[in-house]
C-alpha cells in the first residue's frame, strides 16, 4: 500500500485509507511471514551455539545488562500496548505519549543488549564468544530496526493527525515489538542458562 492521490491531488498514506477485512487479512498474513522470516536467523544462531560450544556458558558474562534489557523491553512493550489501546479509541495524543515512553525504553534495551556483546570481555574466537557475539548482535540489530519502526509510527501519527482512517501501523509495531521481546527472552535464557 504505497502512497496514492485522490481527486484533489493530495498524497494519501496507508494510514489515511480505510481498510477492508480483506486488506487486514493480507496485512496480517504479510506480517506473519515477515516475523517467520526474522525468526529463522535467530533460530539458526541459537542452534549453532550447541554445535560450536555445547552447553558451556562463559563465567565472565554478566547478567545485569541482560536482566535490565529484559525489564526495559517489557516496559516498552507495555507502552506499545497502551498505544494500541489508545488507537482503538482514536486517541492520537495517547498514542504519541505512549510511544514516546516505548521508544525511550526500547533505546535503553538496545544499549543494554549491546553492552555484553561488544564490551570486549569475551574472546570473539572462543567457542562461546563466536556464537554469543553474533547472536546478541543480531538481536540488537533487529531491535534497532524495530525502534526505527516505532519512531516512524509515532511521527506518522503526529503528522497525519485527524486524517488517519486506520491504525494498522500502531498495531503492527506493537506485534513486532512483542515478537522481539519473545526472541530476546529465548536468546537470553539460551545464552546465559542453557
């Protein structure tokens, strides 16, 4: 759904057109395929850990950034849920307010996930390091792109104001963030405990 124009040559964005049930079905199907595609590299990296390092967990890996990142991502997810609830009521200021907090906590999570991956404590050519660093880096990159999507959603809601006809972008961003939260928790448990 690219931008189009109406009779008065105004540019219309996807949020400015009402969605039919068929449109929603297509969007949900596309999002599902997108998320499955995102899961494949993460699953392969997690499997590779057992091939390369077995169940070994390096003793120098600290827990506090991972725990703090989990809390930050959980808070970010709760704020995107609040944004989705505001979208159901067409409360644009509520969406923007919720997404401001969600964006802040997601940025904190990105930084916290990057600390153990890139602080130099692990030897990148050790069996554990060569799986830990790419896996954490992949999660961090995925979360960074999710953060960009959150910024885009918030700015589009602010810019379009009363011209919004559907809030699919708000709902989709919420779904992607929770998907990333699940990926992060699985990765954290697998890299730090199993």
